[in-house]
């Protein structure tokens, strides 16, 4: 006998299979769900069972009293379903959230092939989900799917059919689904960026910048919503992604200075500085070559695979953010991040240090990423009424940071040529003016 489980289309009339059949009500809930071990309880008629699944499966009968007691400790969704036994070694199972499955036993592979070619299969069956763990009780309990088949959304995003998050993520969607969808979109962008970088397209430099931005977005959102995911795996993935991001620092600094400052044109006239820039360009080139080799490596492929697994699996070990709407949890997190940014700004803005300012900018980017990635949820709030002030502050902070980096580079100059010394004075003057502008912009947010 071969067992198969099929997901049926919701919009088809299935009453013809269930109207004249007696149904059995079945209730299932979990008290532990992770990749190594799960514990769940089943109630059918007046029979109560406890099931422990690990390397082996243990099933024991329990009392009604114990069942009710454990129900208070349930995590995720309590599954309620009606089971209709059919005449041909099959049963239709209707879940209260709308999912409908057909479970059948076939004598051999030939009988299964005949079923695949039947009119019934073409009319009623969405897909064979026998080996798809996204549709077992374990997964259906983990996430409150409602009418959203999140794994179909993942599939559509991967096939570039759904890229407008406005049409997918809505204000009342629970945070777990919304964040997983957003992260999966970023995951596919990282893959696309990586392929474009390795293809050495004409826009390679631009693609690398896009990759860096998408990588930072992924890190920030993962860190803000890590409680949605399996704890140890989330910690491991974040650590690896941050390590990748740290390898791009030299490239970011020099490219940013070159793109944003006319001051550097004055430096080019100085032989010593030209030599210094050349050494930095060589360093960047070596850094990029090493980074490209890493993108091709098995180690990088494993990190990306772990990220995909993390997004698809999720966890209910700590489910604080799971059931609340994305609008509600984001609002809280943005306000908290903005408060931390303001506190750090007041404390460190006068420290005149690259590291200190980098921390301020990172805090600001966290707010910006959370806000901008979900901008369609917050079009009328206070942040967007002050968007111009925020944008101006961001530009000025980055310009100030670049001045500090450039100043550090010039300090390394040992020639003490007049041209360089004059340039240092110009930078100090520019910094003073810019700092005043930054403080004014800060007061407006």
C-alpha cells in the first residue's frame, strides 16, 4: 500500500464527497514544536492521546483531565478538523481554517499513476503534498495561515510573480507571516545580486552596492524579529550575515568618499595622497576579489541555505511577536529604535569619532529600514509627515561621517605638505558647519 496526501482546491464544491458521509471531529494541539522533537495531543470522540515524536514516535492514552490541563500550555494554532471516511481507502479532511486534504492509499504505483491522470485529479487536486512538510499538522499549527498559503507566496516570489509587497502584506497580517514574506523577498534579491556580481555585468559596482544594502536590510529585520525564528539557528545566521557585511566596510568607505566629496579632488594633486589612494584602491580590489571568491564558495551557499531554512521553518519556542499584526509590532519597534537613536545621538554626536558616528548612523538606518521596507503600511503617520527632515538628517550624517573618514586618511599622510595641511583645515571648517546643520535637523524630528 502507498499512502498519499493531496491538497484540494478550496473554491471547488466538495459537498458531493462529504454530504452523505459521517464525519469524525478531531482536535490537535502542540505543546512543543521544533526540528528535533515535537509533542502533541489528539482528541477524537472520547479518546485522548499524547504523541511524542523524536527519533522514535511514542503514543500513549491519557485522561480527559490531563488533556485539558495540557491544552492550557498549547502553542500555535489549535487544529480542528472533520474527517470524512470514503469508500475507497480514502478520507477527506477539512480543517477549520479552510484547508482541505484528501488522504488515500494505493495498491501500487500503477494505480497511483491512473489517479494522477484522472478527471478527479485535474478538477479537484491542487498538488500532491505527501512529502511537503509545509502542509503537515506540525506546520499548520506553527503558523496561523488563515486564507494565506505562505508557501505559495514564497514560490511566486521565487518565480518573480509577486514582488509588490503592497498586494501581499497588509496591516492586519500577523507579524510572523509578514516578516517571513519580506525576508524571503530579500533572500531572493541577495541571490539575484550575487548572480549579477559574479556575471561581472557593466553595473557590477552598482550591483555590489545593492547587495550590501539588501544584506543590511536582512540583518536588521532578522535582529528585530529574531523571536519569530528558531533561536539557535537565528543567532547563527545573523552572526554569519554580519561577518559577510563586515567584509564590505573598506569598499563602502572609499566609494562613499569618492561619490560624495569634491574635497577629494584637491587631494589628487598631492603625490603622496595619490599613492595612498592607489594603495587603498589595490586594497579594495583585493577585498572584492576575496569577496567574489567567497560568494562562489560552498561556505556561502550553506549560509544562504540556512537563511532560507530559517525563513521557511520559523519557530514557536518564543512567540511574543507571532500573533500581533505587523502594523502593531512594527509601530512599537520603530518607536523603540527611534528612542534609542535619539539617546545615542545626544550622547555621541560631539565625540568626533568615526566609530561613534558609525553607531549613530547604524541606529538611524535601523529605523529607516523598518520604516521604508514597510512604507505602504505607514503612509499617514508622524514619520512620513517629517520625512523631509529625516532625509536631510540622513544625508548630513553620512556627509559628516565621510568627512571624518577622509580626515582619518589624511592624518596618515606623513609628508606634511602645505596642500594637505590646508585641506585638513578645510575639512575641520566643513565639519563645524555641518555639525551645526545636523543639530538643527535633529531638533525637527
